[in-house]
C-alpha cells in the first residue's frame, strides 16, 4: 500500500563557474558531476557554519545536529541540455529545435592558474623579513582547475520528515552561493508528488554512503567524492520513496529514512 509523501524538488542552475575539489590529481583540482548535500545544507540556508574555519576541519555533524532528523537534502545530480532548456525556458518547441544554434550549454571547462593559494587569509611577507619561510626559494603556485561551467542544471530533492513541505519552500532563497569561490546559482523549487512503498527497489538518484544504514543486495554503483562518497545506484530491500516525474522522465526512487551522516552519528 502506498502512502502520499510530498517532496520538495530543487532545480539548481549555475550562473558562474563553480569550483570544488571532488578529487585532486597532480596539479589538477577536479569538480565532479554532482553537488554534495554537505554543501547544500549550508548553501540553501538550513545550516550555518563558522565564517573562518581554522584548521580546515569540517563540523558537519555538529552544525546539522538540530536539523538532520527534520529534513533530508539529497545530493544534486547534473541534468542534460534538453532538461535544462525545458526547465529554464519552458516547453518551447522552437527553442528546443534550434538548440543546436545556441552557445554550448553545461558541462565542465579546464583552466590554468598561477596565483596565490586559495586560503582565507595570506600574509604578505617582505623579502627582508627574517622569518620569511621561502627565502632563497622560487616556489610558484600554479595548477589546473576543472570546474562546472555556468548554464548547468542540477536536481536535488528535500524530504520533509518533520517540517511541512510549504515551510521548506518558504525558507529557500531564490539565489544562493555554492562552491569554493562562492559562485552564484539560481534555485527553483516546487512540491512534487511522491509515495512511500515497501519491498525490493533500485535506488536511482545519488545519496551519501553514510546517510543510509541499509546494505545493498546488488546492482551497486558508487563514485568517490570528497568529503563523502556517493551511491549512484543500488538494489535494496525495505521502505522506499518513489518520486513521480511525469511521462518524459523516469521516476526517482530512493530509500525512505535517509539522514545526513546517519552512520557516523
């Protein structure tokens, strides 16, 4: 038997080049195809952290202690160009037909940089300072950044366990900042129809590997991300949520009682 369970769908459109380090290989800092929910809890305004994090130590468990049982925000997955056009510009056939004449939409781009390190504060040393740590050394800071380009669309879902879906929508601002350089993104929210069911299911939207206690029984696909790996697909048995997507897209299926860093608490 299915029970109604309204879910908040967030369509996140990147308006700037968005950078975060999902992996670092040599001099390359790589941004992946997903936006972690550890960032979305802060970016969407449900959690506040320290303005300056001395020691660069994450405080996810402490910062989300008051909210993790009330809602769950899924990681955001990247959508196709067709979905981007339909979501941002609407069901415009003429626009879709002429999409090949539009500038390249979405995807990633790689650039080189030769600059100071990306720290909150960098001391301007004088060469004459006796404590200057790099005296006599030539140590340029350089590398490559693979970033998410502007005009990408990501989809995330918010499960309202203890808060009302309308209340959640009212809390989310229209524009937010995400990524290492606080890039600007636009957020469109809507309440979509979903149901809870019981049985065997295949999860087909990413969630944090530490956000669910159930063990997969097959069809597992995962991806390494920093600071938390993601489950992209997996077959499970138990209670799950089916989010209806209409005729054009496959319904989204996820485990029911997902909680941020549940296994780590």
